[in-house]
C-alpha cells in the first residue's frame, strides 16, 4: 500500500500564495505519477496538476501560469506552489498517486484551501 499525507492548506486572501506538500510512504516503487486534485462544494473532483516519475508536468488550464508542481525524490514528497490565488481556487485539495492499471490509486485525506475576496 501507499500512504499519502498532505499539509499546507489554509485561509488566504485573493492574490496570495500557499504551498501544499504531500509525503508518500509505503510501496512508493509502485507509483508512476503523482498529482493534485481539488473538489469544490457541489462540483466534481478535478485534476489540478500532475508530475510523472520522469518529471513531466501537466496543468489544468485554469491554473497554468499560477501553480507549479514539483517533487523532491529524496523526500518522496511533491509540492504545489499556488500563487495569485483566486476565490475560485477554494476547494479541498487531494494528493493522488497513480499506480498504473492494475493497482488501486492512493489518495490523501485532503486539505482545505480557502481564498477570500
């Protein structure tokens, strides 16, 4: 199994910044890629950003140019640097570990990000 522990959420004013962290443990060798999803009240969970083991990144159009995903392989940790935050970024942010077709993906417990106007 893979365990994911998130940290770094909170309340920030519009235009501010936050950095989320997600530390992985357990069978980390089974992880192909990691990413951040978010879910706002009444909305479906959506992909925010992802990063592969090779370092390739992918971003939702809504966060391009504002958010940056990165990883520290020595710490088995990924980060999401969020700048120029908007009220629309308010959501619970979840860390995800993709383990391929035959293994169940791992999810973190979620961390609340609230952006006030």
